[in-house]
C-alpha cells in the first residue's frame, strides 16, 4: 500500500467489515505545536465575543492535554474554566513559548457575556488559586505533574484597580506550554461554545467530543458511560449524591444539545439506553479552503490554467482558482480535472437553462450567487450539495455514518422504591397497634378554655 501521509485508507474485508490504515508522518516530517499557529480566526478579540453569531473562532488543543488534564480544585465555575481557555487562546496568539502573556480585561468580559468587570476579576482570582494535573512523557516533563492553572502578575489591590481597557498580565504553567510546543496530535475546539456552558463539567466531555469528531469514523471512540463512570470521567467527587449526579448529567447533556449556529461544527447524538449514556458524534466539517490541496501533475495544472486563462474576463470570473479544485479533490476523492469539467458543465447548463435547478437553486440564481460572493465561495457550497455519482465516487467521500443532532435530552431519574404497606397503612391506626401510654396525671382545664 502507498499513500499521502495523514490520509486514511479504508480496506473492506470479505465479511463486509472495514479496517482503516493511516499514513503517519515520522521523524523530521512531524509538525510540532511550536510550528503551528494554533488559532483559526481573523481578529480574536473581535470574534471571541459571547453574542457573536457570525463567526466561530477555534483554538487548537493538544490531544495529550484533552486526555490527561484533571482540574483538582472544586471551587471553579463553568465561566472560570471557559475564561482559562480564552487566556490559552490569547497565549497561542501571542506565542505559546513567551514567558508572560497579557489580555485586556474587557476581552474577558465580552467573551463571558458579563455585565460586570468585578465578576471577571473574581473568575481570574479563582483561576489563580486553582490547581490541575497533566500526565506527560516528553523531555522536560515526565509523569503526573501538578501545577497552578494560571499565575496572575498582579496583587489584590492592583487587580482591583484595573479597568476594562487595561492589560492584565499572566503566566501559563510551564508543563502546559511544553505539552503544546511538542504536540503532534490535536483537536480544534470552538471557543465561543464553551462560554455558554452552564455546568463546569461540560467542558471536559466537550473537548473529548471535539477530539473524536476530527477523526475518521473508524477511529472514533466515544465511550458509553454509566452514571458512575460519567462521574469519574468529569471529575466529580466519589460521594456525590445520586440526585446531584442526575441533575449534573442532565445539565451537561442540555449544554451539549444547546450548541447551535456557527458554534456547532459537528452533530452530537445523545441517548440513555440500558442505564448508560451513549454519545455519537458526526464528522467535524471543514471549510474547503481549510483542506489540504491534492497533488496535481504539472501538465494537468498547466492545461486547466490555460483553459481558464484563454477565456474572456467576463467568463473567467465564473471559475474558481486552481487551488480550490485541488482542495475539492481532497474532499471529494475525484481528480481535480474531472471536478473542473463537472463545474464547467453545470455552468453551461445554468446559462442554457436558467430555470432548471442546480444544487437546490435555479441556474439564474446560481450565476447570480457567483456574481455576488465569488466563484470560490460558491464552489464550496456546490461541493457540499452536488451528487458526484457521475464521477464514480457516489457520495463515498462523505461520512457514511449519519448522525442526527439531539435537540432535547431527558435523563431518567431513578425514584426511590416505596413500600406499598407503608403507603397504605402507615397513617392508619389498626386494632392491634399499640396505644400510647396513659398519662399518670391530668391537668385541670376549664371547659371554657377548650376550642370546640
């Protein structure tokens, strides 16, 4: 077998089962965390805002951090943990290897959707007194390492005097920075999704789901958990009362189901069957421009470029760049030159038959959309909606596992058993019931004092 590093080869066995193989980078070909940007957004301060419904900034979190990070302190709240990852994103933006980082206090307020600067300061103060652990195996950090979540470079009076436009300086743990700089596997996490969680235990499970959603369907392993296993996974105390565990589990599932809009990159299906919480995630969607372009032979690239270059300018605007067709080849699995041919055929059909439908719109609307947003943007929409059976792929490029996002979840609560004897006879006096002892002395009471 042979293939590109990072690609997945799926082998169908004679019994119908499937086995996946991944070509991995080795040695100097491995791209470590310090060589990656770690962010997907335009302006982090402008996009990491609670009420942002147009864009969803993402941060890259290493697999080893997602799988081994444990928060030991119990006094943190959901917003505190979200604020930690906002600080982490700011550190990635400024360079994770720097000794100190800074952020405007107003950015924390906007990210958490608060109406009080004081509440943001309280969240940061709680983070500075919280501890966490990581389990690492790399040069400079081996074994289970306990660390302070953040170090605030301000004393109490200095922090209290800060205003929204002021810079707040902090340090991340050295072990966490080492884990990021040397990481090779990671997950993309939607930053704005975490700021809306109502339970602090949702974040741990959500990070795990983001990691699994980025994998091929054959390699996803979201565990089925009983209530006690869920309690251990999210880090709840062993002696948690059953009623508290039930309400927490319900809140976590509601948080995950409430992810919507641009913040939901993959569907999450949640069910509770046979006493177990079962979660299935779909494929994390990638924009076409985020996909790695496929390799194309020089002569084929020259032919396609020459074909478009020879067109008049008015016609040329309907054709995306060559790189977009190469990215479409990676996503769809058909050669770029054949995708180019199908795109050309659809353009010809749209012009010749403007009332006929193409990918859910008329030919006239299809051409108008290209004129408004550009051919590159429409190619992405077209690639997601088009049936490529004519190219011999027939939807194989799409995830074979169809996952419906669960909008509402109801966790069954086990009610305590009631003895029917106690229910019926508990408040009834029977003939053989012992009577209370007779009083030895009686008080003198006038009939006028008795309230008849």
